[in-house]
C-alpha cells in the first residue's frame, strides 16, 4: 500500500469515528430525554462509557434489564438507522410486583415515542424460566448497567452470564457497569448493600467463558464511602431515606461504580 492509500485510509477512519461520535452526541442531547435524566449524565458518563465499550451505530446491541430506560433513551436513537437494539426486560408474568410495574412503564414509554423507540425489539430475561435474550450468536455487544447485584441476590448470576455469552458473536463484547464494594466484602453484605466486589463480577464472567479485556474508572466516585444505612439506595437517584441527611447524600452523588469490558473468545 503506497503512502497516498495509507493517508486516505486514515482520513476515512477518522471521518467515520467523527460521524459515530456526532451520532452518539445527538442521541445524548436529544429533546426526547428529560432534564432530570440528562442531569444524571454527570454521574453515568454515557458517551465515555459507550465509547469504552466500543459501541458502534451499525451494531446489534442487547441492553439487559433496562429498567425505566435511562440508557435506552440513548441507545435506541443511536442504533435506529443502522443498527439493532434488543431491550431484554422483565417478564409480564413476573411474580415480583416491581418487575411488572417497571415493565409496564417501559412499554408505555417506548409506545409513546415510536419515532425514537419504534425499532426496539423487546425480549424477556426472567431467570431461570426465560433466558433467550436474543438469537444465539447474534449480538455485537451486550450491555448491563447496575444489575449484577440483583442476579446475585436471586441466585441467578451464573444463568444470566451464560445467557449473555450465548447471545454474543465470537469477538463480541460484554460491558458491565455495577456498584462497587470495598474489596473482600462478604457476599451476604454485597447482597444486602447492593455493592458488589469487582473481583466477584470478573469471576462470574470468566466462569461463563468471557475474558477480561479492560477496566475503566469512568464511573468511579471517590466520595462514596459505601457504608450507608440503606446501602446503595441511600444515594441518588433513589434517596431511600427521603429527607434524612438528604443534602449529605446529594453531595456524594451516585454510587462508585466499576466499568468492566469482557470479550467472548
């Protein structure tokens, strides 16, 4: 390859990367996102996080347990034209009332704005019964934000990591953001507090067949002492103690979080 071809290739790559960044910023800055949700960008760093997970607009992405759809608000418009988004949510037959009401609110949210969410495909992850989050080997990326503690508590972490591994293509990436405990904290404390030992998450992923590629401090919060009376839910956005010490917990901000990137070999 001569120097001119090399230069042209570099220019094309740079142009493509710039376009990807612009499309992501448009999704993050979109008018469909509420001011309240945009305010959380300061703690959740969506652009840096999705870039770290190497999410491209032409990829097939599975968002695991999207909850109220905070990240769906960004992923859906970003992937709408060139990619594919699966939102793998709770089952409508879930026995936990919170799961049912959260799913209903999410379905209503995407129904109200078809111009944003019209191409999102809803699937079910309710282990151990429902674990087919997408066709086997179909996804370029699987992303999960602050969910691992729930699977550990339910005794279903191994099942979910296996399902995520199955859905990914070889070479596909699993991105995990999770509340981070102090090292060596007992599993019972992790379950009670919502904070998970980073080494335990890595162990769960590697047991399923993943290899750790990288880790980032994008979503770290050194102000978080992780010893709050109502666990991670003491902090915003939940603020479970209501008005008690509210200013204190608002000053801390959202939890300290690990950001881990795994690959399916």
